[in-house]
C-alpha cells in the first residue's frame, strides 16, 4: 500500500516511535494486556499483525517457544477456532508454572493446545515437536523464549525447517537491538546479543526466508522489527 511506504520513510514518525518506545519501556507496557482473560506479553500491534498472518496463511499448526501465562497460545487457538478447521497450537516452555498451567488447562481454547515442558533447544524436546508436526501442511513458528543471540540462533536452526512455504517464522523482541543498554541491564541479552542479531546471522546462510518489511512498516510500533520472516521456498 502506497501510504504505508510513504509513512515508513517519514523521519519524524520514526523518531517519535523510537522515543515512544523508550518512554513506555519503564512502564512494562507489554504486560498490560490479556486475551480472553489470559495475560499475553505482547504489544497489541503485534497481536493484530499475527491475526492478519493467521487469516492469510491458515496454518494447521502454530508452534511457539515461550509460553509464560499462555495468553499467546490462547490467542492463536481462538483464531484457529474461528477458522473452523482442526488447527492446533503447540507451546514449549522451560518452566510452566503450576498456576499458569492450571489456568490454560481450564480455558475453553485448551482443546486446541498442547504444551511441552523443557528447553526449546533440548534435542529430546525438538524431536517431540517434529513428531507432533508430522503430516501438518501449513506450519507457523513463533520464537519468544530466551532472547540471547546464541539461544535464538539455535532455535532458528532447529525450528526453521518446520515452517512451510508461504508461512511465517516470527521472531519476537528483535527490538532489543534498537533500545538503550539500560532496557536490558539485568538480563542475559542486550545490544549486540539479542534476537535481531541472531536473525541477521541466520539470514546470511539461509535463503528460504526474507524479512516482510511491509508488516513492520505498517505497525511502526512492534517488538519484532526484522522479525517477521516470510518463508519463500519449499
Ligand atoms: C516473553 S515470555 C513468553 C511470552 C508469551 N509468548 C506471550 O506472548 O505471552 C518468555 C518465556 O520463555 C521461557 N523460556 C526461557 N528460556 C527458555 C528455554 N530455554 N526454552 C523454552 N522456554 C524458555 C520463560 O520461562 C518464559 O515463560
């Protein structure tokens, strides 16, 4: 769309967006929202982008690393429910807290959700994921667990081949690279060591994916700049 292209070139909007991000980060903006009663640690703008992607690609499996309270799993499951087919959601987390598990398991959308507990880069977990994904025709993968370069790069290597042609591999929190050091001062990730640096390294040798710039250009406010990767090859 022409207006999106024009807007993305507007330096004033770019600077305002970046200032907005820095100001909002101290208020833990991404923790303020729920989806069907369940905390979802996402920006509403990215939730809208995922809704558009899910409608467009109609996945029969959505895999996400990083469950936390489960809001994103419930969100994907509710979108698949609206699509009406038998789409499934698979979540992986190293630590599924008891109260989170109970809340997810009681939710009406749980009928479409499976959860594996363990590290997303543990090869036994990866094997279980591949077994689960067997015979699925349209697979969308979202990476939102540990945000260090090494971990995300490993996840990209392990999970990218599950993504089917024309579907998406979404890498959250690439925005860490754009933020001041103080944003991640008490975290194992930071500038130079985060999902965006991992995506850049991954794309140097992998030609199945390209960054869908239109998504971040229209959102402006997104935690995933350079993180919406479209699969362009079998
Ligand atoms: C940002 S939260 C996920 C938020 C969730 N996707 C949402 O949108 O609401 C990150 C999660 O990753 C999990 N995590 C951290 N290291 C992990 C690892 N090695 N493997 C799998 N999950 C991990 C944490 O336990 C935490 O629940």
